[in-house]
C-alpha cells in the first residue's frame, strides 16, 4: 500500500539563489497534521567518474559550511536549459580537467 501525504498549505521561510526553504503543513497518516520542512535546490548533477585503473575520481573542495576542504565526487548545478549528460561532462571538465571516454546515466 502506498500512502501519500496531502499538502494543506505552504509558506517560504527563505528564498535564495541556489536554495529555497519552505514549510508545508500536510495531512499525514490517520488524518493527523504534520509539518514538513523542504529544501528546494537548483537542478544539479553528480558523477562517479571511474579512472582507467578502477579508482573513483575525487576532488578537494573548500566548503564554507564546514570550514575546511573536503573530498567529494565531481558535481555541480545545471545551467538553464542544459541536459543532465551535457552538464555532467561540463562539470567534470571544469572541476577536474578530465574528459569522459564514455558516460552512462545511472539515475535521475
């Protein structure tokens, strides 16, 4: 059995360039009401880039939120009108300098 919550109302508590945050009141299981905090993020892509020797390509990125460099897979926001595969190829090249020999979409 699939149960879906029904949105009763919604308000935005924050609107930004990359992220919006909204608060939804929903009708949940058994008719009770609940609050759902939803972060809406710009469309983006993430890739698991495999090197010829089977290793996964990681990059160092400074992340303000944690105040240090972290290791992560290549990823980024999609440009308006851009297709996911094209965005993934662009982000890989921009962030790592690598170019993909083959690409396969795993999920969306």
